[in-house]
C-alpha cells in the first residue's frame, strides 16, 4: 500500500482551549510527502479545531460515533453529525470504549456500518488484553473482534481501516515491537482476504513516540500509526513528523 497514515488521537487529554491552542500549532506543521495526517479531537473542541485546521492539509476524525443518525439518545453524537462538521474518519471500538464504557463487538459492528453508510472512514480498533497475551489467545481475540465486523462487509471495505492496538501497549510505555506489529498486521490482512477483495489498511497503535514511529513505517504490512499521548505535545508531534519526512 503506497499511502501512509498518521492519526493523532487526543482522547480526553485537553481542555477546549488547550485543543484550540494545539490545533493552531499543528496547522503550521508541514506534512511529510505521501503522509495523510488527521487529528481526532474531543467532541466539544471538534468544530473549533476544524476551523483552526482549515486551509491546512490536516484532516479530522471523530473519537467515537453513535450509529443512529438522530433521535432520543442522550449523550450521543452520530456519525452523520460528525460528517456534517467536517470529519472524514472515525475511531470505532477503541479499547477505552470497549473496556471502560462496555462497548460490545455488536455495538462496534453497528457503528462501522453507520460510518460507511454516512461516508466516514471507520478505524476499527482491535487488540488483545494482557491476559489474552499470556494465555496465547491473541489470534482468538482479534479474530472474534474482526469477524463480527467483516460479517457485514458487503460495502466497499476499501474505506475501512483496522488499527491493531494491543491493550497492554496502549498508554503503558510498553509498545508492541515493530516486527511483531508487522506480523500481526500481515496476519490481519490475510484473514480479511477471506471476506473481501478490497485492500484494508492496517495501522498500529500503542505507545508510539518519536523514538519508534519511523520503525513502524518501515514495516511492510503496517500502513500507519494511531498515536495517543505523544500526539498532544506540540514538540513531540513535530519531532514525530520530522522522523517521517
Ligand atoms: P497511546 O494511545 O499512544 O497513548 O498508547 C494510543 C491509542 O489509544 O490510540
């Protein structure tokens, strides 16, 4: 795959003011050739960040979406609403949504379908727990999470990303090694070939920093990275982009 992706997940790290201040700095950062970069800000900061990035090559994504377009769903924001305010991508099934907020594989599937129908490109996050890893259940867990989604892949799956984010590596400072992440990304692509002819881009996420980011890009099956905490620091962000230039 020739296109590479750099996705910055700002989670709930920043206040609205801090998000806007960082977005203004981000808008000034030159993007490496061939790299598609997007910021995933907090919902409340979304429109402000979109404004700050307008005119730059940076794109935008939602951290989560609800599957029904509109209605009596207190606290929810739909894929359609994010699309309306400029989102191009949406994270779906992030481990923090699955394990902190109790999102099921079926919830994830509905959100993926909603994104595709709305015209957002979903980034389906999958990953095994520390316990799965210990019990040698990585492939079992990933297959279970992926199959639920691909069972509905009657749409153009070329618009779908899979982000391999092992839970033991997210926010821990203990990344999955680039070689291991590459093996898993390759395995995910092979598995998905059983369900779709279109190529699915696979990203890696979990403790990516300026120290290791270039190493993931150098791998054959990894098409990009999803970066959390390292992406909310302007200096670190600039150093990561430089490492990819
Ligand atoms: P991290 O988070 O880079 O802070 O480990 C990655 C993610 O959750 O997307």
